[in-house]
C-alpha cells in the first residue's frame, strides 16, 4: 500500500532515532536527541490520534506552568475570547442577562469576561489534575469544610448523594474524594478520542466514573443502596421526559429529576459540594441541600436544587459555567434564547 508523505517521514525519523541510540549510546545529549526523534516518529497520522496528541501535549504543558501563571494565562484567553466575539462569549452574555437583568452594560461585559476567564481556567487546570502527584495537588486544597457531612453517614453505612454543580472546578473533587471510593456518572465527550485520557485523569486517585447509560444508572443505584458515595452534576439540560421546569434566577429551566429518582427507596443523605477558586487554589465545601429535609416530590426537589445552586453561584457568579446553553429547552410558547448567528460575508 502506498504511504503518504507523513507516513514516509515517520519511517525516516524512526530510523534516525534508532541510529542515534546506537551512535550516541551512553551520552545524555544523544539520549535526549533520540527521545525527541522517537517522539516525532510517533507523531500521529489519523484525526483521532491528532486530537489525543494535542490534548496530551497541552495538559503536559499546562502542568509545567506555575499555578498562578496558568491562571493569568487563562484570564488573558478569556479576555481574548470576549474581544473576538466568540460564540461562547455570546452564550455567556445571554445567560447572564437572563439571570442578572439589573446589571448595567459595563457590569455585564465585565462579568462575562471574568466568566470566560474562569472557563479557560478549567482548561489550564487540567494540566495539574492530570499530571501532578497527590502531595503537590494537596497544596491546592486551601480549605475543606463540611467533610463530616460525608464521613458521618458513610461511617454508619448510610449512602450519600453528592450534587456537584458546574461551579469553580468540580474536577478537583475527583482528587479530594478519591479516598472515599466515590462513584460518578459522566457523559462521554463528543470526540471519542478524548474519552480514555479524560477517564485516566479523573480516576487516577480512586474516583470511579461510569457512563450515563442504563448500565451506569444501575451501578450508581446499587452503590446508593449499599451505603456508598455517589456524585452527580445536576445542572445539565436533561431530555424533555427526564426533567421538570423549575425557577433558576427567576427563569424557567428544565431541571433533571434523576437525583430524586435515585433517592427513592434509600435513606441517603443529600449534599451539595463545590470547589471554589480562592487565592492559592481551592476552597472545598459540603453542606445539606435543604435545611428542611428532603423534598417529597420531583418538582419540590428540582426547586430546592435550583435554590441551592443559586445560593452557591451568588458567592462568585463568575465561577459558574455560563458558557453552557442551560436554557436551551424552554416551556411551550417561550422563544429560544439562543438564536442562530447571522452569517458574516
């Protein structure tokens, strides 16, 4: 079969790497050059391999940066994203305008830019979360409060359902809660090539991730009934039949009923968790979802859930993931808040 140019180049570089090992064996310079040549020889040819290669390279690069420098880079990228009018910036402004209608134009612009910076921080923080050892990540845990709300019930063999909204860096909890043998559901990424690396990063400290399909749902239900710890991101837009409309900052939003359904037939404690960015790292906090106890209907649970998320967001609105089309499913008669952009010629 005829090889493409990239394939031929790969063969030539691979041959060069082998000869370098022989010619410069025992030399540190030679070993370094041979390693570099072999890396080029392994340069991917297929699209999926390109994606994996780029992701691996980016996360490794971010892991080398000082944490404060990575944050400054993310904030600069957020400002650039806002300046060029990217679609993420448009969605962010729409969501913020719906939830904070009293903001002045300048305030909305500043909050949108700050939110985009936090979204980019999620990206650069993937470097440390993927590559730093546990003792180094421990330095980023500036504060942890409310852990007794988890360990107390688990010590009594009572299940805990931990609701983790898209606030701060929820991925950091994969590290913090790994020693408790937690289980979490996840949606496979749109690019299948990313799945293996994302799972490896999130599971390397003990957290177990399961796909949000029938098998995964059975497994988390079993975990709850066995008195374990289950984590769910509750503020994703569900399918129409899997949610109810409940107010979120005064706006009707389709809210998933999965947490409520999982709780049926269990005495699980329901908590909300967050990893908020603070100077030097993250402040992790756990607290009961509703002070008045567990709501006894799907509608009541959805309302309590959104009130809890609102209270969390109010601590620092910029740290919520406003770049997501949270209001894309509207009640009958309500217009789509995300109209398509007109093509520019």
